[in-house]
């Protein structure tokens, strides 16, 4: 999600934390539509398996042939887990 910089921190914007979910397959969560009482229809994250404290929340971003550079760049891919690393990590 393209969250404007002033709202990227969870302390500032926490109506949904969908923008904090990582991409990974198999995933332990998925994106769902949710009607928020203040913001209307938003994208939320719903667990599809048990997520333990401290475990990453991972969704399948569902990219087809149109993928951002970080998704396919081997420099940003963790070979051990297959998870995409955040730029600068």
C-alpha cells in the first residue's frame, strides 16, 4: 500500500495495519474488505492460521506479471526463507 510518509508509523495511523503485513507464501493471513466505522471500506488483514506472539504476519500480495522491482530483485530476496527483504535491510 502507498501510505503517505506522515501516516506510515502505527502510532499515527492505526485504523488498519494492513500496510505492515509482509509478503510470503505460504501465508498465515489474507487481505479482506472491512467496513470501518470512521473510514468506510478499507483493506484489513485476517489471520487464516494461528499467529503466535512475535511471529510475522504474512500475506500473499498476489502479484501477477506486473510486479514491483523489489519483488523480483534477487538482491532483495532472502534465499533462506524466500521472503522479500525491505529495502535497506
